[in-house]
């Protein structure tokens, strides 16, 4: 396990003390032991999921809502052009 911890630390560019290597090695060993225990479970009748919770699109419909007083909105624009916000060009 020590070699795995040192390899991960090297890849992550972490400088670990010998005490940290020992601690992380023990923790990694416990995690892998637990994963091995979970792998022993019979999951033949369990339907694979892509997500633990049912997902749905939470976005509202994009609908046009008329707004009569354009001047109120445009009052917040630092610059405007033809009733639109004018922003600096960012793409050459």
C-alpha cells in the first residue's frame, strides 16, 4: 500500500512526510478492504442506475413575456444601442 500512496502523491505532486504516507496507506487499505466487501454482494437482481435519484429537467419553459417599459430596463445599461445592451467585443 505504501507504494500506491507514494505513486499517487508523486502524480499529485504532493510532498508527504513518512507519517503521512503511513496514515494515508492505512486509510487507503481500509477503503479498498471495504470496496472488496461490497464486491461480494449479490447484485444480480439489482437494476443498474445511471443516477441514484430520478432526474427531470428543472428548467422552466422559455416563454416571451412582453414588457412595455423598455426605458426602465435600459436605464441599467452602461451603454446601449437600438434598445439593446451594448457590450465590449470579446472575440476577434
